[in-house]
């Protein structure tokens, strides 16, 4: 593990990412940190949802059009604007003893909080997959208790000072870690205009999981709304801390010794009946008695948020697409759905007055309807034609460090394939042979700890595909194929394509 994970860099990046997450949580959802404390909790949440939605839409469109300038804006322009706005808020609180209720300052801090998360996510993703995932897990593990500690500050001046210091320190760490990111990776070099199909198929592979994450976010918004109305927010806050810490710690502990794989799609199908039963109990037991169940449901929402960010990292690596494209889509969908769930509380009250149906019954019915529609969208519409989404995977860290493969090896193989004209894949109608080949590739993948994408490429090589034809088959760029082949060769400890074929053809389990 020590050789696979770069401990010092991972620790620094994890703390910087966690600091940005904790700061964002306080600025976005707590009154008196960015928005005036005079506003109600619902108003604070509404401003945060609208600002966050706009920030995600801009980041998503910008990542599709010109990702390089977006990276510069996130690294330099956004933290600078946040620092200026936070200093202005601190000056008003310290010298004028007034709550900064300037709309411009509030919007800059709220939008900047989302964009700061995007910048740190990109820094984490632009590393090899093991270090990227470890940074993400540790950031989630650290951010929740860090947010709880920072949230103990009650004085307005102290809060403004914390925001200023957190932004400045996070910015310094961000610049330091950006210099260590792999700017030669396909996700950075591939231009969206020249790799449209990669982005389209990346979107196809994750849209169902993003929609499921939106359903969990809607449920999380409903729970927060109910908690505010019944004054049981402490249950939700504790659940938020436990959800992030326990999930990240458990995955990291298991990942140390064995491979962890699970599917967000199948997870939603498993928990859907339990969600329906829990929501059916809401009108009968009331909000106070429902609080422990609500805390468990919020833990599930926190876990789904972590899983979706892991999926975004994997999608960026598998398809060679910009990580900002993935994370802005995922967070944008979650913000919109969480805002809708949060607004359901006051909306249900108005509907209850006109229909005569109990408020909690209205909330339970609407939430069940949203969950059912999402289930129908991901399982009932064109099941045989749409992709199910890739599994979340943490390949065991107990394996040996891969042997580095020089770029010249892959360049020589590509040149040889071009000279030979690329005979193309083997055509066979023998289903039994295809099944045996797929089984051998799967067994080789388990033995050598290969990822899903690496097993796919191994199978294509075994069937006679060249690197160029694999790129066409998987709708990814040649640079992305080379990156996966380099990792595949390193894990197998080989330097030639023939050695790879010998491993597959001679493998006996």
C-alpha cells in the first residue's frame, strides 16, 4: 500500500479538499456564515440552491467548450474573488459591527464555494486512480468532524475570520497540489470538440446513477426540511457526520486487503422497498418519532453522494473526459433535487390547506412518487438498450507495485500494428469459445487486480483488436487507450503484446 499510495501528497491533498468541503458546507447551509443571519433557514437554503445551480450549469457548459480556461479560472480567479469577498465581509463585521447583507458578496462566496470544490475534485482526479480515490475517501472522513469543529464558532467576527483563513489556506494548498497533478493525462489533453463521442458515452454510462443520486438528494432535502420544522436538526447533523466518516473509513479499511465492488443501480433497487416502508410510517409516527429513521436515511444519502463522486473519478479515467464535466453534472443534479425536496415542506403545507390531507401524508406520498418515477426511469425505460452504469470499484491495495512501462514500448506496438495493417478482430460464431475467452480474461483480471476497463481491453486484445480499433470500439481517444494499456502491461509485468496473449491463452484456473 505504501508504494501504491503516495502518503505525503495524499495527506496534504486530502486535508485541503476536506477544508474546502467543510467551508462549503458552512457557507452554503448555515446562516450567519455567508448570507445574513437575519434571513430564515429556508431563505438561506433557497439562495444556496439557486446560486449552486447556476454555478454548476456554467461549469458544465464551460468544461465542454474550453476546459483549459476553466481550470485557470478555478485555480486563480475564483479563490481570489472569494478571498476579496470574505475580507470585505470580515471588515464589515469587525469595524462596523454589522452583518454583511451585501448581495454581491453573498453570491461570490456561495458560488465560489461550489467552484472551490470543483477545483479540488479536479486536482484529486488528475492522478492515478488509487491515489485519487484515497484522497476522496480521506477528504470525506476528515471533512465532517472538521466542519463540526469549525461550526462551534458563534461570534460573527470569529466566523468571518475563519472563512478568510480557510479560503487562503485552501488556495495555497490548491496551487501546491495542482503543480503535482498529471497534466499529461488524457482527461486533461483531450479536447471535447475533438472527442465528442467520448463525452457522449461517458454521459450515457453515468446518467442513471446521477438520477439515482438525485433521488437520494431529494430524500435528503425532505429530511432537512422536516428536521427544521420539528427542531430535530441535531439528528440530521450527526447522521451527516456519521454517514461520511463511517462509509469512507469502512471502504478504506476493506480496500486495504481486498477489492470492493458495488453498483449504485442495484443498491437503489435493494433499498427502494425499505424507503417506501419508512415513508409509509411517517404519517403515523410523526416527525419526532421518525427522527432516528430519518437519520438512517440521511446516512444513506451521504453514502450515495460519496459513491457518486467515486463514479465521477472512474468515469473521467475510463473515458478520458474532463473530471469537471462529470462532477458539475453530478453535483448540479443533486442540488436541484435536494432543493426540490427542501421546498416540499412549505409546499406540502399549502397543498394540505387546500386538499384537507395531512401535511406528513402529502410529504410521504410525493416523496414516494418521486422515488417510483426514478426507479421507472432507470429500470423500466429501454432496459435492453440503455447502459446500466459501471460498477464502483476499489481494486485491492494488497497487490505489488506495478512495474513502470515506458511510452516507447506502446509507441513501438502502435507502429507495428500500423505496418501490419491491423488484421482486425477475429470473427467467430463459436459462442462457447467466446465464453471461455471472456472467462479467462475475467480470471486474469482477478488474479492481477485489473479494473473493469483493463479487463475489457484485455479481452479486445485477445480477440485480435489493435489499439486503434479498441479506441473506435470503446469510443475513447487513442491517448486514453494507451494510458489503460500502460497500466495493464504494468500490472501484468510485461512489455509486449504477445506476452499478454500468452498469459490469456495459457491461463488455467
